[in-house]
């Protein structure tokens, strides 16, 4: 199978089964949109504003509930406590004034048996978080506009539209997974989101470039439709897309499972999870969403609709497939070739054009005249 895919000899009917792929994507998009509306996204400290305390405990016996109990005594509400590694803790609260920050620092240092200077305090105002959110949204909009202009000039306007459908598909599913899991969305997540959108765009452009080359040679007298030509082009670059995706997923997966889960690096988890989800979803959308959407859209053009009608009419008027006719013609032998009788049947070969003799009559031998010198 891999050798056939590398040689471009496979023929998976991906475009023809567009209803199946669109149904899968539709279910995922509906679930993710429902989670975004009901559960919403959990914004990180940089977006919502607040105060964060990072500390390394002296002992491993301190639990998350112990830290929460200590903060409750000093009347600090809406705190979020996460354990990082074996002894590290990340405590996030609402925005605290300097006096409340001092009380919380003393309580944390006393509970974890560390010095007050070992507690790192990060304070983010609500205005700064709103500015970061606005800049992230602005960067995303500018990115999408540039993408549409580039694809419309480099390829075709309808290819740009199909690519945008795939990008929106990737963004909704990635954001929905973050909403369903309850993970925080931080600036690292936004950076990863922009990265995976660029990766998905690259994969889509590679496929569309091949589709454009393949369909450029189609004429009104062609024997295949635009959808069939797009499916052939997709099969030619399928192994390239899969190899590129697997090459990218392996290091990102190791960064996610080793760096964030085993080593407890929260920043690596925020970055690697978005990259891992985005690359996987982007590969799927480039193959199973963007190309079928492009083929369905292009089939509505008068040129390709006429070609499809002619191909369909030709197929209905010719009950025998063209491939079968070609194979049958190749098996027909010319009548002028000498006919042979198999030795197993007891016959002998007879040259074409020789006279037939009755059965049982002895064969006459021609006397050779000797020339006298």
C-alpha cells in the first residue's frame, strides 16, 4: 500500500464520498460550536487579568486542598490552584491590590515552608488583558485577509474560498476542543493557533496546485469530470501530505506528552496541545474538506457542468466501459497469423494458404527433377 501511494498508483475515491466527510465534519463543528456557546472558552490570566503566584514547595506532602484552605483563611475568593511537577504550585486569583498580594504571599510561604522572596508574583491588570485580546483578534483577521488575497492571486478565487472553509473548520474544532476540555487559552495558544493555520494553508495550497495542473488539460471532449480529475490529483499528493503531517506530529507529540505531562511544564502543554490538535485537524480538512468543497463548487460552472453532462451521456450510451473495450481489443489476434494446432491434440502445424486434403488420403510427395549437367 505504501509503495503504491508513493508511486501515485492508489485511487481512493475521496471526492466522490464527500457526503461522508461532510457529515463527520458537520457533527464535530456542531458539537464544538455548542460548547463554545454554552461552556465558552476559559481565558488565561493574560486575557482576563488577575494575580498569579508561582512557588516551589519544600516538601512533597503539601496538596492542592491544603493551599486552597490556607487562601480561604485570608478571604481570597475565586482562586485556582494547580500543581506543577512534584512540588510546584501555580495559584491564580482575581486582581489583588498590593496589600492583599502581601497577605497571600505570606500565607503561601508559611504553608509551603519557603521564604517570602521565593514566591513569584505576576500581576496583570484587566485593561492590559483586554488590549491583548483585541490584538490577538486583529492579528487573526489580518492573517485571514492576507491568506484570501494570496490564494486568489496564486491559484483561483474559488480555491481561496475553499481554503477559507477549511481554515474556519480548523479554528472552530480547535477552539471547541479547548472549550470542552476546559484548558486555559493563553497567548501561547494564540501563537500556536496562527501556526497551525499557516500549516493547514500550506497543505491546502500543495493539493490545490496539483489540482490546478491536472484540470488545466481538461477539454470539452474529455472523458473525466472535474471532480474525477481533482480526485486523481489528490491521490498523487496524498502520501506527501501524510508524510509531512506525521513528520510534524512526532516532535509535537513528544513535546506534549514528555515535556508537559511527564515534566509538568504548563507552558509547553499550552503550546504543544494546540499544535497537535491543529496539525491533525488541518491535515484532515485539507484532504477531506477543502478538495471536495472545491470540486462541488467548480462543478456548478457552465464549463464543468457541460463536461459532466457529456461524460454522463457518453457513459450511458456506451454500455461497455472503455477500459474493458481496450482490454478486449488487445486480446484479439490478427487473422493473417499462422494457425497452429497443439501437439497435445496430436495435430501438426499447417501453413496458411495450403490446400486441404481428405482425411485418410496419403500425402503425395513431389518428385524432384534432377537436372542433367
